[in-house]
């Protein structure tokens, strides 16, 4: 086995073995607050990226699981602090801005966008994605299928499907479309 193959195998095993446990750990830190779920996904991806960078140290580490938990906890607390600062900085009072409160979320979305506009945005988003990402986007976000079912239909592992979903979210964030689609489809 070449060093690169060995490294990939090691990291793949780490991801498969600890991904779900790390998500549960991070969700418990945030007291299962749904507001932080996407932040947790980003933190987990960052933790595994750090594990990839620190491969040489980790392969001989006596307690890899502890390293992953500690790294994800530190990254999560830093991400939450940053998120709260940003949220505080962007907060504003409706009274001061002179805006009226909407009657319901649905009516606000309807008034902002027509169905045609949503289709045009989706067309632009699909242009950013490959065929697999498009299929998983449609099944997960639009049809609300569970990851296990998508994995079976696409003949991919659940962790591979989760990675594709993380890449889709990253692309939406990169083009500043994530918050829009999060509100529209409740991602």
C-alpha cells in the first residue's frame, strides 16, 4: 500500500467510525439547539480536515478519539462565539428601522419571490453542481428523503451522502444562497 493510499484509508476509517459520534457530541454541547446544526456540520468537516493535516501525528496517537472530541469541541466553541458576535453585529430593532412585522413567514416568501424566480435560482445552483450533487440535493432537500434511503438508491455509503450534502451547503454558503434556501425549504 502506498503512503497516500494508507493515509486515505486511515482517514476514511476515522470518518466512518467517529462521524456520527462527533455530531452527537457537538449537538449535546449546544444542548440540541437546531440553530447550530449547520455550524456543527462545518465544525465536524473542519475537524476531519485538521485530522488530515495532522495525519503523521495522529497515526501514532495513543487516543485518537479523544483528540477528535477535543478538537471538535474547541472548534465548536470558537465557531459559536464567532456566530454570536456576527449575529449581534447584524441584529437590528424593527422599531428603529420602521419595518412592520409580517403576518406569517409564508406570506413574506410569497411576496418576495415568485415560483419562477425560485426555479431560476435553482437552475443557477444546479449549474454549480455535478449530477450526483443535483440528485442528492433534490432528494434530500426537496423530497425530504432520509440519508439512509438516498444512500441505498444512489448505491453510496451514508457517509458519502453526508459529505455530498455538506459540499452542497458549502456551495450555497459560498454564493450566499444558503440562508435563502434554508428559509424557503427549511434545510
